[in-house]
């Protein structure tokens, strides 16, 4: 059903009954073209209006995230606000990758509260001076959205922590979810105010705070160029499926054109969730992973983010860095320095790291008095009992280690629990022999990248360190295998953070590694980090986003579904719903007709447990077949026995069984066998192979037909079944390479059948016989719902019809359901199919009645004297 629902329906469907003041509908200076935003556009999305490009506007990139890349401070005396760019913000640094885009606009929240009386002035100032558009979310909504739902429900869940108790995240609360949806809606309103030209502008949404934003934006602008990047892990389906709003979030993300992840593992988990919960399959298209979703291809991007090389090198060259380096050198003279930098977070594994250092010192007495771990703890981004407990544990372990192994002038662990300026951190990085990242779960973690660049140094830093110019540089990394950066650092020593002994051994190996090995590993890492910086990441994402959006204006779009189930149906411009009046007009004009009908999914719904034809179906088919002008065929993949028994009452009905291998022209004729294949020795090869996969795949089974063999896996585990199907396909293609068969994969099946046996062959054979007998059809109708019917659609379009016809035949290839197809027409479901066929049957009866009346009249006239 086509939906023109207003935004309030999104609120209704998501349960969002909260009352809050709407953000202003316009911002001064943002809307440059009148008429793009109007009440009509917001309340009733129209495909043509909402996507109409404005004239004279330039392309822009709109970056949307929870926080703006700004620092804000209010003067308590004057009450004036002052703002500055946050140079450490990834959002600001990625701008270097948009050299071809003239304007970058940021949409997000400030990290401070702004009084409602100051909001208009602040908005104007941020827009004019920083190209930033703030989203002022009411404080009560923001607390529930960010602190409660995002940080205490989504964040733990996406890091594999289930809310089994209140100490491990909040349990799902519908009110918090409503706040999340409400906040996303406010972000959508702001983006709507900023965007001028959907044909040119791009929108890039960041992170888990805004996962339902794509639905709001896609509903407002059907052809919006929209990318999304998740900076956190995406959990396995076993974890994700515990989320009560799992389907809503998946469907919202699929309203983006491109979805980005740091690692293949995260992307694989997302794709698995789409498969298990939404029944969607993915495939690789020339190296790019794509999901087919209602006619749109949603692409998946896998690329870890990088660092800003200039920012790190600038910090290395800063005078304060050189001063700090000398201070640290003096403080730890003669010591072997290991550095760790982590947020105060329960997932960073700081306590496990400390336990590994304790174990290392316990097992290696020669390192006592020499090894020092400098652990910098960044301020926590959220508060809670779990954070406080983690902090207490860190202090407790640190004290125990220092009491046990320390002595005057030596502390094995130096804990720095305060905000540390970046220049000071670079000094520690430059001096440390080894960097250890021991997170138990982390979306990315750029600390190793920064460490590598600092160890490479600069001429000024080398001078401060007393290193000769041109000297070889070294670095050693110990990285948890559960961090997003781990796959890209192939020279790092990867560890399981829970294995304390293994981590201790890894640190020992790292610091005692031969210098040549350290140099080679460092060189490899530096080459990767320097070439895959944040600009490269942003530019690469933009290139893929442009490619993902290139077909936006070559297809027609419909908005369907209510609330957060809204999505876009994207189809070819020539694809339209079959008009009954139009086809009946063509039907009545012709004297010879061919009608081809699929059975499952066309005459009876797939969801029906009873597959036998209903009395209504039998009646319609008999009425159609009663017209001598019609040649009607059921073309199915089912066996001939089932079809013969089911349609025994339809004497004039033609039947093609097993995709056309068997053909019967009517109930009175015998079954014909395709001449294309007569040797079934290949079954002796295929059956043992299929049995092997059936035994290994729980829920699968084999269907043996007279002409074909089918391996079904719809009841197997979706991921495992799909994987096994790919393997089986490859296996069968290899062992049957010299046999005259085709091995094909369909929806939850792998089928082996004789070459050339398709439904298209049936249509071609029937039409050719009609043409050869001097009765070429002037009307051809073909209706089907699955991939095998596409061959029929193609065949009836390419058949060379007789030139004796007064005009080209009326050809109607019609698929069931709105989906990409070779057919030019569609009907929504089996109900529509039967309604159409009933109208055609009525038209035939009407014609027959008129003909009989005319014959009777003529006979009467001839009898008159």
C-alpha cells in the first residue's frame, strides 16, 4: 500500500506520544530557495515535490552527529557565548576528504545547555561563523535519549553486555525508546532545514545515537543521498536479537544508501541480522557488498577510520611537546616505558592490563625496577555505578602492584587520572617502547595509530629526543583482538585480553623483540597509517556513496509503510500496475489469445498451507478455457502427477510441469517429454552429493522430481544454510561439469535440471506452434511471481510474431508484487490476479453470449420468407 502518511504517524507507530516543543521550522540564512520546505511537504510527502531540485544551489555535504565539532563556553559576567572548533574532533578532521565539495555543514548538539532565550542568537552565530546548525533538544528528552537509552542500553548491548541486572545496563524501557525516536526526529527537522538540493547535496549520519534518522530523512526526501557510518561494534545476531526494537532499527538503517563499518566482522553481523530477521540476502557486486531492499541496492562499506596526520605531526612539533619529552626522559631515565591510554570505561580492559603487568613482574624479576607502565585514563564519557566500580578496581590494583614491586624512586605503574593535553600524550607516545591496547570490546581505537606516528617522529622531535637525523625508528604494539583496529595492524602482537598470562608474555615479547624486527613492523604499520588517514577514509566513503546513489533519478519511487516501517520502493519508470480496463480492452479486440499462469504465489499464496486449487480458481480457469479464442496454460515447477490430479476438472487447460520438461496441451492429450534431455545418469552423481550436504545441514531436505533434483534449506539456519548452498552449488557444478544439466541457486534452494528446460522454453514452444498453425496470438498474457517466471517474461517479449497480424500483438508480462522484474506490469497479490482473471473470464462469457445472440438472430432472419 502506498503511504502518504505524515510525520505524526511515525510518532504514533513508535509510541511517541511525548509532548515537546518543535524546533523552529526555519533558520535564517539556511533556506536560500523558497518553496522547498512547506507545511504540505512536511505533512504529506510527494515524490515529485520533495525531491524537486532547487535551481542555482551548489552541492554540499551535511554531516550529522550527536555532537557538533565545537567547544562552547559562556562568560558568566557578560552572559555572552564563545565558540571554537574542536581540533581533535573526527568530524572536523574528515573535512580534508571533501576537497571536491564546496560546502560542509554540521548538524548536531552542543555539549552544553543553552537557554531557550539564547538559542536563536546562538543558532545564527554558529551558522554564520562555523557552518554549524545546533539541535536544541529539551533537557528531559536529551537525558532519556543520550544518557539513559544510548549510553545505558544501546552502548552496553552493542559491546556484548546484556542487561541481566541493573549493574549491567538498563533494561528496555518504552519511554526511553520514545525519547530516542523524538531526538532523532528533531535532528531530521534540522537536516530538512539545511538541505537545499537533493540532487546535489549529500547527508552523512554518524553513529548509534541516530540509527532511526535515515527513516525520517528518506520519508521526507525519497531520493536523498544518504550515508551512515557506525563507529561502535555491531553485535552478533544472538546479542542483537534481544533488542526489542531490533526490526525498527534494521529497517531504518536500510533507508540509507551506504552503511559503513570499521571491520568485516561488524558488517558480517549486520548482514546476518538482516538475513535472520528480515529475510534479506546479500551478494558481492564487483567487489562491493549489496543488499537488495525493495528495488534499492543498499551498499555496505568496510573501512576503518584513520587519524589526521597533520594534527599529530603538528603536536609533535609544538614547543611544549619537546619540553615535555625532556621532562619525561629525565623522570624515567634508565627505565623501559610502556604506554596505555584509555577512557575510563568498563570495556577498555584497564584492570586486565594491570593484572598482566603484575603477572609479568612476578614472573620476570629482572624487569623489576626497570619496567614502567604509564597508564593515562581519560575522563569518563558517562556516569554510573559500573564506571565508579571500574575506577575503584583500577586504583586498588595499581596500589597493590606499587606496594609489592615498588621502592623509593620507582613505581611500576604510573596512573594519570586527569585530562592530559594532546601535546603531553605525544611526548609519552614518542618515548614509549611499547603501546598496549587491551580493550575487551572496542569499535575502533585510534591510540595505536597515534603511537605509530609519534614513534616515527619529526625532525624537531628527533632533536628533542637526541636522536640522530635519518635514524631508523621502531615501535611495538600489543593489541586486543577485540578492537576494530586489530585487523589493520598485522604487525602487532594480538592478544586475548582475558588471558592475563598471554598478555604478560606478549608485553615481554614486544619489549625484548630484536631491533630489526621492531623496525620492520614499525615501517609496515607507518606505511598503512600514513596512507589510510582520516582524509582517505572520508574520501573513500564519499566515492562509494556517490556510486551507490547514481541510479536515484533513473527509477520511480513510492513511499510505503507506516511509522518506522517506512521504506522506499524503487522501480523502473516503465514498470506500472496492470490496469484492468486497459487489458480488457485489448482482450476484447483480439480473436486469438495465449495465457500463461504460474501456480504457487500466483494462483495460490505462498503463505497458504493448502496448496490445492480452490473452487474459485477451477471456475475461473474453466471459464477462460471455454472461450475457443483462448489457449490457457498453467506453467509450474511442480510434478505432473500433482498438477494432473488438481486440475482434472479443467479439460481444456494446458499444463507444463517441472518448469516445462513435461507438457500437456489439454486434459484429453498425453504428456509430452522435452527432447532436450533423455539421459538421467547425472542423478547418480548429484544425489550422493546432495545427501552429504543434507546430513551436514540440519533442516535441509532433497526433493526428487522426474527431471530434476532440488535441495531445500529454508528450514535450516539462515547463515549456515546459505553458506552450505554456495558450497553445494560449487560442488555440483564441478562434478556435473560434463553432464547436460544446469545447476542453479534460487530462493532457499539449489536445483539441478536438464539444460534448456525453463518456463521460457514452454512459452516459446506454445507460441511457435500457434504461429506455425496460422493462428498467431494477438494477445499474450503471462503472470508469475518468482525468478523462474522471468524466463517467460523475456520469451514472450522476444518471440517473432506473425507479420500477418494487422498490428503488433498486445503483450502483458506481469509479476506478482512490486519488485524488480523483466515484466512491465505488476499486480499486488494473488487476490488481484484472481480478480483480473475473473474479469477476463466475464469478458469471454459476454463475447460468447453476444456471439450466440447474433447467430440466433441470423438464423431467424434466414428463415423468414
